């Protein structure tokens, strides 16, 4: 039996830029000297990576994702790429650059609109299946990305706007 050692894949240049941007966003108000900034950053890199790396350029791709996630939480911000993709993914005319998982705020927005329409889950899933089935969306369990959720969200918003403007209720009464 032979064992083969595999080394973790190194972080990408984009991950390194994201780490440094988020770090500076978080610690800038402290006004640290360059030396103290580096010492503190190395301490947190080691802490967030579970001791597997002492500097940001020594992180693996996996550990870089963990560090970025922690720094996003601490700085109260998402990276610009994630925010852009989350806001425009699935919208006509905007290319979907990367797949972003739906976040809690998007799910809250969806359920707020569903409640505003007076629908339940079964009615929502019927709407999804009828209007977005050709895209592979039949139930809420089929949502793989923010693009999927945004498509449905925009459709529901249009229905809610028509209903609140009175056009939909007048059409049903006729």
C-alpha cells in the first residue's frame, strides 16, 4: 500500500486581495502602526486558520475562505464581488459572474412578499413551478444560487406591485 502526500492548494491572488481589503476595513479605525498592524494580522490569520498558517500568503485556499468569512463578519461587510453578484444575479442584462448562495436577507425578503400576497408555501411553489420550471426550478429546494432566488423574487415583486396598484384586483373582479 502506497501513500501519496498531497499539499493543499494555495490561495488565489483574489483571495489575498480580499483578505487584505477586509482586514484594513476592520482595523483602519484603530490607527495602528505598520508593524503593529502586521503583528495583529498574523495573530488573527493563525487564529482563524487553526494554526495552519501564520501569514496570509501561507494560507491554503480552504483556510483563505474561512479567514475571509471571519473578516466579513468582523468588518460587517461582504466583499464587493459577492455583493454585486448577489444583487444582480439572474437579472436580465447582467451576466452572472459567480454563484452566490442565497443569504438570510434574501430569504426574508422572499417570505415578506409571499406574506404580502397572502400566499402559503404550496401556492409559492406552484408559482415557481409554473413560471420557472423551464429553468429547473420547481420548488424552493431547487434554489441553488442567489440568481434563482432573485428571479422568483422579481416576479413576485411585480405581482405585488400590480396588486397594490389595483390593476390585478380589478382584472379578477371583471
